């Protein structure tokens, strides 16, 4: 049932169908985590069969798809927040993790708090 929900071909080009598939699966009571995992697993063979892509391109394509699926499935309930995908150097991640652990909060919460403090934005 879930595997059939993914649009045929390159699902990245079928955003409307992909959104509808996610909506249908969630309406059937399938958990968000299962929807994400299943759609990514269903998409992998499509990418693997694409001989025009290198292995790095295939990994990038699956990562983009996974990122899109996570955003669609876990769509924010409020327009008051926006998710940003921001790459950090390993040294920055180590520092973020250490500071977050010291404050006993998640690294994501620590980064959001640090940005809010720097920008002087109220939560």
C-alpha cells in the first residue's frame, strides 16, 4: 500500500502527487515515521536504477528526497516557524553539542536560542 503511494518516476518532479500520497497515508492512520521511512525506502530503487547518475549523485538525490519527505510529513502546524537546513563544520557541531549538553537541551534548541539571543528575537 505505501510503496504504491509514491509517484511513478522521479518523485521530486511530482510534488503535488507526493503531497497527496502523504496526505492519503496519514489519513489512513499510518504514523509519520512509517510514512517517511517507507516512502524513502520505496524511492531508493528508482534512484538506484538510474544509470545516468553517479553514486554521489544518487546519494544526493535520495538525501534531497528524504529532506522533502520529512518536511511534508512533519509539516509545521504553525506558520510562525520555519525549518532551515544549515550545514555546520564538524568543529562547530562539536561546540554546539557541548554547549547544548551543558544546558541540558537539544542541539537544535540551543542553536535556535542562540540565534534568538543574537537577533534579540522574542520566542
